[in-house]
C-alpha cells in the first residue's frame, strides 16, 4: 500500500502500472476538456459567421432562390416528361425567348435597386413616388410589346415550327408582365428587404409549377406551359405591391426618374449581355440541331443553370451592399471577395453532385428519354459556375459604375454566337462552344477586376445624388 503513495523516480517497478493508471485517469478529463474547448471554439466561429450581415442576407436569399430553382426545374422536368423531347424543345425555345425578354426587367431591377439604396441611405421618403411613377412609365412599352407580339405571332411560330400562335401571344403578355413585376422587386432589393424579396422570387416558381401540372393534365401542352408562367407572374406582382404597403401611407417626396438614365445604359449592357450568353445558345441549338438533339440541349441548358440560379442570391445581395458601401465612403473590394468565396463554395457542392451521379440528375429532372444528356452533365455544370462568376463580376462593375467591362462582355457574346454558328454538328460541340466562351470571359473580367481593385477609391465611384425638386 505504501508504494502507491510513492511517486518519485525510485519507486518500485511493480508500482509503475499504478502510476500509469493514475496518469490515464488524470488525462481522460483533460481530453474531454480539450474536446469541449474545441467544440466551443467551433460554435463560436459559426455564431460569429452567422452574425455577419452579408452571410445572413445571403442565407435568406439563398433559401428563396433554392425554392425558386427547385420549382423552376420541376416545371421543366414536368414539361419534358409529359411532352417529350421534340415538343419540349418548343417550350425550351419559348422560355429562352422569355428569358431574353426579361432583360429589360432585370435592368429595371438593378436601376431601381441602386436608386432606392441611395434614397434609403439618405433617409429620403421617395419610395412611394418612385413606385407609382415607374409603374405608369413602364406600362407604355408593355402595351407596345403586346401589340408587336400580336402582329408578328404568326411568322415567329412558323420560324420555330410551332403549330399555334397562342403560345407566342401568351409569351408576349408574360414578358410585358415581368417588366411590371420588376418594379417592386427592385425597390425591395434596394431597401434590403431580402425576406420579402426571397418570398416573392420563390412563390413565382411554386405557383408556376402547380399551374403547369394542372394545365398539362388538362391537355393544353405548349400553351399550358406558357400560361403557367403568366399566372405565376400575376400572383407575385400583387404580392410585391402588398410587401411595400407601408410606403403607401402618407405623402412621399416626388422623385425625378430621368436622373437614372445615365446608369441605365451601363445596367442595360451588363444585364442584357449576361442574359444573351445563357439563352442564345438554346435558340441557336434548337434552330441548327434536330428536334431530338435540340430538346436534349434544352434540358442540358436547364441543368447547367441550376448553378446559376442556385448562386444568384450572392450577386443580388452584393449589388445593394456595394452601393451602400460607396454611399458611406467605404471600399467595397472586401465584399466582392467574400461574395466570390460564398458563390464558389455553393457551386462546388453542386458540381460534386453532377460529377458523381449525372445519371440520377438527368433521370430525376427529365426521365429516361433524356439519357443522351448524361455524359455532358458535368461540363454544363462548369458552364453554370463560370456564368455565375461572370455575373458576379458584372454586378460588381455595375455597382461601382465601371464601364470597361462592357466591350469585354460584348466580345464574349459575339464569340459564343460565332462558335455555335461554326461548330454545331452535335450537342457536345455546342456545349464546348459555350464553355470556351464563358471561361474566356471569366479570365478577362478577372484581369479587369485585378487591375481595378487597387485603384478603386470611394470618392472615385460616388455618383451625383439624385436631384429632387
């Protein structure tokens, strides 16, 4: 018993197990304490990350965008399964034209978000006037578009071998309506009401998907697929106005819309350029390829844009945050680096799924009739990630009102269209054409950003404040 109390170097050797056991008993709580400390540090880091305003805003819009993305691809999956590759190719063409037609809406969102963010930073109560005057102004081109669609519906239907002009007419009404939907969305983004914006974006696709199921089951085919788009837009336009109801009270300051004209040109170049990049390939592919291959490429395009729409929330949060930083004379470069990291992390997860289970992706979204798309799922995923990064950089350049990106983007649009015009023998060639164009654009925009960031100062990008009467 005595040797249990002896712990010096001269203790008997037969007491060593006792000393060793004592050390083991003492080290076990230490290990538990170290593990608890490690878990506590991890929890603190996660809590610190969630306290980051940029991360929280991205999470809110990400979940809304995720629901919208799932709804959008379920919509296309249902249409593809019910209609088959040949008829679905017509829907893909119409949706591609609709996406190009949303270019003005996206421009309007960016312009209104920027102007609203400037008003909000100054504490100016001009949102009500901005909303009312913009709705009246946009109603004019909306009506002209509907008239144009009615006049040229027949030749457009003949060009894409559509059996009816009704889908073309619905397309015109839908484009006109999305221009109106853009108004409350742009104001919500500028006010940084990302919860309301997230709900607006997600419910559009939820309603569209529900309606397309009902109409396709009723036998309306292509016309039903396009009518579902219109119904979803009508619902969220009303929802957007409801989300801004607090600004309808009282009398706001009258704003002058013409002060936004200068930035509108830069926004138009950026938004339309990006829209053309991921829609002209579908239009050209449906035109040059066979009906079957055109439908396959239309499905691939939708799979590739999973990444784009999955990460779109990052650029939507970045834009008003950069405008806010500029208005407060802060350097916005760090926001860009954070946003690029978030976007890349999200995109890498989707790419991993595309690489491991491409057959499952195609099977779940479009079914066995689209099995020819399986080998090209990962390449179109890379296309989607490249497009997302391209769009992020374009949004940053627009926020700081740097116009050098415009000719770079225009060059990429021309290169993509030219490559498809020259090389379109099979679906794989079109995929390679688009991949080369988008990766080349990413390299050039990154070089421009590398050159711009060290020289960027808050005072160099501040726009004149909106003039109020």
